[in-house]
């Protein structure tokens, strides 16, 4: 039976943090910045976290369980409620 492989293109573009959140940098931020507004270029410098809607797709491509920023915040607020919702 073939092995489950991670999506190498995705692993090069994201970083999974210790808590399981997915961190990435904005696309279109590498070059050709002269025709973009200064505010736009400044927002490219910030790292971003993946949202709930993308987490299912990322989990399938990486073959592991992941948390979005909202899910992490809920677990951090009330660990008992998160454990109950996970079951």
C-alpha cells in the first residue's frame, strides 16, 4: 500500500507552530513592489495565521491535525470546554 505523503509545496510556504497553528506570509510580497502603495507593502511584512475555513484543506494536505487561530483562542480561554467539544 502506498505511503501518505505531505504536500511539499505547502510545507515550503507555511510553518506549523508548536501549538498546531498554521503561520504563513502574504503572497505577492516578494518583488515588484514599486507599483504598490506603501501601506500595502507594510502589510506584507506581517505574518498571518490560517483561518477556520482553510484548516480542513491544510490538514488533508499535511496529513495531520491542525488548529486555526480562532480554535486556539477558544482552547486557551476554557480548556474544559475545548476538551468537551473535542469528544
